[in-house]
């Protein structure tokens, strides 16, 4: 079952070119420059009326929701709120009649996500599930939804489900966008780039050996910061969560520019910062955030685009990933972070597939 791999987590990391492809299969319509979903069970008139979207989830799925917020707001100009399901279920936020709710969940069994969804449903909102496990409770309770088709995820730390969630959210943003502000050519452009992603993720996986070497250098450290901006801010949160979960190292994800408002006080020679610095509109700003850390003697591991020599001069270590469109960067930038957490955990003799205190699906509050 594990094939050539030593652990499910590693196997699932390496499955991602295929699972991302599967999340897109049959869902791209190049001629109409949009996405197609079979299971939303709503007419385009009904979808056109949505004036607000709430994405609710826990853990890694909540991080995917944050990427979804950026994507949907950018492509479709619909206001999006991302809510921890455990908070939403007991809160009573004002929600307009035309607010649609998406529960994002790998297992489809997370108790808080189910309860939040039911509460929204009771109030009369249309609720959708973005879910991996077919026929799971949340998939059945929802009015409609989108399956990830990622196949069973065995490793407790979610990897392939995350990139599949981000892929599906990208398609959803494209779909809602094409009903509103996104032009035909912009839609086609996104589809072209999406089709290329499985290949780019395959390339990103080539960093495996480099990451292994870097992991050896940092495995004994006890505090990490993960920093990124815009689409890569949720990726930083997710990178930090992966490290915490499987290696039991304290790690915090932050928007890189927020550092100077507090967390920079943590920086010292023993506190590495993992910076996600792809080429993007605010590249110079991220670089200056990186320099602020270096100036305080903090070791920097940078995730950068191939050919970026500037970062190589500044950072202690660089992991290169392919250069893709800004909105698709989370799909490639997550790969080295998953691998880094995996190798550090192995070096610290941790049980990567079954980390302590955690369960694959959290069916208690
Ligand atoms: C992290 C992880 C958890 C889950 C969370 C939600 O690696 O696995 O944080 O993401 O418990 O689970 P689902 O997506 O099944 O609702």
C-alpha cells in the first residue's frame, strides 16, 4: 500500500500532482472560460444572487479557506468571511439572506464544522460542502457540494487534501467570477495556468533532497517563524501547523509585515524564519521584511522562485519552486513546507503518520 514510501505522509505529498489533476478533472471548460460543477444543485440565477460567502472550517481546511477568501474576492468581487467552525457555531453574526455558506472539510465528519453548517442551514442559508470523503456526514447534510477526489488521506497531518481544497476553491472563484466581473480572456488565462499546475507541482517536488539537507541543519531548533504575504500568508500558517503537528516544535505563522509589530522580538540565532518569497507585486516589500530578520541575526530559509539570485544572497538557505502566477503560488509553495516538516519530524524520531494527541477526524467538540 505504501509502495516505495516509508510513510503515508510522504506518499501523499508525492501524490499531489495527481490529486490536483483529479480535483480539476472534467471541471474546466476552456471554450466558455469557466469551471463546471455537477453537485452544486443551484441554477446560475440562484448563484448570481449571492452577495456574501462564508467559508467555515477547522485546522488545515481553515487555512485553505483563507486562500479561498483571497481568490473569490479577487476573481468574483464577492465579500468572503472565513470563520473557525468552532467559533461560528456559537456566534451569531449578521448574515444577509443571500449569504451562502461553504463548509470545507477533508473528512466530512468534523463535529464543529458539522454543527456550524447545521446552524447556518437552520437559519435558512444555502450550505455547501467542499469535502473529500464521499458520503460523509457533512457531504450528506449539505444542500450540495464539490468533492475533492483526492483519494483516502491516511497521514494524520493533512497534505494532499489541502492542495485539493485550494484547487477546488480556485475553480469556484473562477466560476463565480465568470458570472460577474471576470472577462472571457482572463478566465481562459486562469484555465491555461491551472492546467499547467500538476506539472509545476511535480517540479516543486524535485526540491526533496535539498529540503532533506536543510532539515538536518535546523532539526534541533525549538522555535520557528513562518512568514508570507497575500496568497502566501495562509501558506505560512499551514507550514507552521505542519511543523507543530508532526515534530512538536513551536512554530508560528504570520503575515511577514506584521513581524515588526511584536513577533520580531522572538528573533535570535536559534529562531529560524521560513520566508515565502515568490516573485509577486510586493516582492521588494517581502525582501525588506526578510532583511529585518537577518539584521537581528535570525537564520532565514527562503522559499523562492527558480532563478532568484537576490534571495540567495540574503537568505541562509533557499528552496526553489517553479515560478507560477501569484494566485496559484500556494499550490507550489506548500510542497517544500510539507517536506520540511516531514524531514524535521523524522530526524527528531517522531511518528509522522500518527502524531501524539491528534486524530484524523475530530468528532468531539
Ligand atoms: C492538520 C489537520 C487538522 C484538520 C482539521 C479539520 O493537518 O489534519 O487540522 O485539518 O481537524 O479536519 P477536516 O478537514 O477533516 O474537517
